[in-house]
């Protein structure tokens, strides 16, 4: 699963962004940016979960909100 998330961050969405850039689709570029930022959070959550499994501990769940303006994680 983590390979899929890293693929999205490192290859898939950057490719989509390059195409949107070539076609001057600023709205698409903005959405792609938001998607990449969300996928970065997913990657970090997977790594944290994997670490907790190795430690035989539970992961603490927190609420995550992505700001629609800046696409930053707000806790």
C-alpha cells in the first residue's frame, strides 16, 4: 500500500501536473497540488503505522483537516 502512495506523490500526480501546466489548466494544477499534499500525509501515516506495528503498539488517531486554501494539514 505504501508503494502506491509514494508512487502517487513522486510520479503520478507530478505527471498530471506537468500536463496541466502544458495546457495552462490552473484549476487542475491547484487540485493536483491539493491531492499531492493529501497523499504526502497518507505516506506519513503509513510509515507511522508500520513503526507502531513493529513496536506492537497502537497508533493514536487524530483528526486531520486539509486547508482548502493552502492545502496544509491542520490538527
